[in-house]
């Protein structure tokens, strides 16, 4: 039996296999991973795992015996270098071929890296997998002075972790504010204030002009406005790019990721894609989007499994995401792009508030800091496609829990 071949063992790949078995799929399932670890949760890499509060064992998606118990063949340390969609087989770099009836791309993303000629001879670290964490941890000494290049989520989470570990952290961000791509100015200001209050040196609107190495191997980084940063380790979090070249070379349509419909099907009927590598149609939003989040990877994994067994569930997952920094839990639901109104529920100064984003009179997204219960009700409402007017949301007596109580 040829069965299902899944390339990638992250949240999307592993959960596709789990969902298939849960649904009673009895044909063979093979997962291929270029990493040498059983499938694991990636978010802790910049948080508790980075700080050493969780071990490799703690972050496994399933314990290693799960795969054998469920008849899921897992090939670790195996890179797939070629896919033939006419003859239905994949090829590993060692030249082994495996046939499939259904193929799933769950290849995720790779860290965006600086061009080789930008900072020649300078070691810059990136964070995407367990090996990256180990490399950074080895380079950190007691009281290091890390410089994080990029003020996005990974940069900020690492900044929080390293500051808590006793290092002296700086962040340099090209844009005029942190998290500019994903959130409103009010949240950027909140996070900048938070990090500065913990002792992080935040430099926005600046880029690296030159890096000099002193005799001790420390770096003197000069920014384009003349600021000099003394650092001994450089870590970049400057975005991610979808791993879609394998699919593209096989003749599958790609544009900022592997293009899929609401059933997670590519343009080739028996080939699917899920997770960070996929640019997929979302029925709730009514358009295609490539998201980098665990909830999206998990939701699409369910859809792929359903499509393979012939149930044809649709992808209508509300985009949502979380981030942990210091003792704060940030949760976001919906996409705030194009918002024209903002209402703040709770108190920013208490580190417990929700930013409600409105567009044309209705709520489109929320960002929550340490208010998980209220966040969950907003998330539920947005997931169900409820139209909540900003007038209602900004009424001081409004509690989103009331939307789901019997009396409403
Ligand atoms: C440090 C960090 C922190 C994060 N924190 C959060 C968070 O707090 N909340 C959140 O929602 N999301 C977070 N994310 C994003 C989240 O981890 C991703 O959205 C999620 O892992 C996507 O799952 P995936 O299965 O699509 O891809 P991945 O988890 O990236 O898995 C893809 C796998 O495919 C393998 N692969 C690729 N090409 C091949 C090939 N040719 N052959 C074999 N194997 C291959 C890769 O090595 C990788 O193991 C974080 C990401 C990082 C890096």
C-alpha cells in the first residue's frame, strides 16, 4: 500500500498523521523530517525551553512510542530533495524513493537570513529549531550582552527570556516601532515600555551600518544614526520564508507559499499542504492568506486529514496567535489590518487590557494582555462570524460572556 507521505514533522505534519489515525484511516502513513528530533512544540524554543525550564522530553508533541503504537512510520534526519507528482514518489538525499497515494507538504518556514556579503566574517544566530537553541545557548556566557536584530515576536520573546536569565539585552528594529507589521501603535508602545522597564535597550528606526570585532572577540555595532552597541552575540529575528521550493520544483503552484484551496488541496488533486508553508483560502475571511501560527497549522492539519478520508471539512479557522513575554500573556484573534477604530477595555497600567479593533463600525480583531477569559469570548464570537458593533463593544457595561449566556 502506498498510503500517505507527509514531508515535515512540525505541528502541521504530525497533526495530519494524528487526525488521520483518529478518523480510522488504516493505510500506511510516513512522516519525513530533516530534523533529528521527534515532533515537538516549536513555541517554547524562544520561551521556557530557551530558559531551560522545559526539557526536550517536555516539549514533545507525542512521546516517541506513540508513532509505533499508531503505526505511523517516522523517518528522522531525512531530507526530501525531490518530489515526482506524475509517478507519485518522493526521493531522499540518500537516494531512497517512497511512493505515495496522497502527499502532504508540511515543510514550514526557514529563518530569513542576511546575505553572506552583508556582514562577512560575523557569526549571526537565527532561531527556528532545537539545534538553533543549542547553538545560541553554547555561545551565551554568564552576563552576555546579546543584540537582537528585529523587534518582532521571536526577537521580543528572546529578549524577555535572556533578560530574565541575567543577560544585558539590546534590540535594534528597522521600523519606527516594535511589532509594526502585526499590531497597532498602542501595543507597540506597551511592549517597548515593558521591555525598557525590565532593562532592555530598545532602539527603533535604526539599522546596522557596520560591525567591528575587538581583540576579545566582542562586537562594536554602529547603527545608521551613529549609536554604538557593545555586544558579544548577535541574534536575528528578521522574518521567515516559506519552504515551498520543493513543491515549486515539482510543478505545484506557489506564491508566497504553496497555494491551496479551502480543502487544503494544491492544484494537483492528491497533493495537499498545511501550516506555515501554505498560502490557503480561509472561508471565514473569504480570501487566501499564509499564516505562521500553531493554531493555523493544527486547523489545516485537520482539514487535510478530512480531505484525504473524503469528509471535505473546510478551513474556516479564525487567525489567532499568542506570545509569552516575562509574566505577560499576549493573545491575538482576528486580523486588525485596515482598522479604523480602537477601543481599550481594562487598564494598560495594570498590564491587563484588551485592544478591540473596529472597521466600518464592527469589531474585526482583539489583542489581549493577561485577560484570557474575556479574550476567549471575543475569539469565540469572531470565530462564529458574529457581527459585534463597536458601539456595543465600547459600552462599559458590555461583557462578551453575555453573548453566550442563555439570557442573551
Ligand atoms: C521560536 C519560535 C516561537 C514561536 N512561538 C509561537 C507562539 O508563541 N505561538 C504560535 O502560534 N506560533 C509560534 N511560532 C510559530 C509556530 O511555531 C509555527 O507556526 C508552527 O511551528 C508551524 O508549524 P508547521 O508544521 O507548519 O511548520 P514547522 O513547525 O516549521 O515544521 C516544518 C518541518 O518540516 C521540516 N522540513 C522542511 N523541509 C523539509 C524537507 N524537504 N524534508 C524533510 N523535512 C523538511 C522542517 O525541518 C520542520 O521540522 C513560533 C515559531 C518559532 C520559530
